[in-house]
C-alpha cells in the first residue's frame, strides 16, 4: 500500500498558509505530522481529520475556546513587577557590583 505524504510546501499551498506557520505549528504539536529522519511530513487523512475537528455542529453557534490567557499574562506581569519595584512603586536598585563579581570571579 502506497501512502502519499505531504511536504511542508505542499500542505502550505493546500491550506494557503506560510511554510513558517506550519513549522511553528509542528514545533508546538498543534498539527498532526510525522518526523522522518529530520523531515516533516503530513498524512492527508490525518490532516482531514484535524481540519474536521474545527467544524461546529449544526445548530450550535460558533464559539472560540475560552482559555483565559489574559490572566496568565497578568500574573506574569505582576511577578515581573514585584521583582523590580517596591510596594510603593519605587524601582529596586541592586547593590553596585563589578562585572567580575557578577560573573563569579574573585
């Protein structure tokens, strides 16, 4: 049985997206693929199933998945601020150190 595997170039043309986007999706495991000796290939059947997973059922209104990335980002920003600012909003200045001290030289 012969199975034609799609290349990144072929799939990007079929989906009308940039090749770099496909490589990003592959790196984040967002799209089904096979890695064969360093090459990325796509099974057409797996891509069809993946695309079908984005369809909405009849009568059900389209809705985006609600993952509250905003709160994640807010928490990250607050953590970064707490490392740099005092509670009064003043910048925390580290004690002056020479480059040698910073890198462990004596």
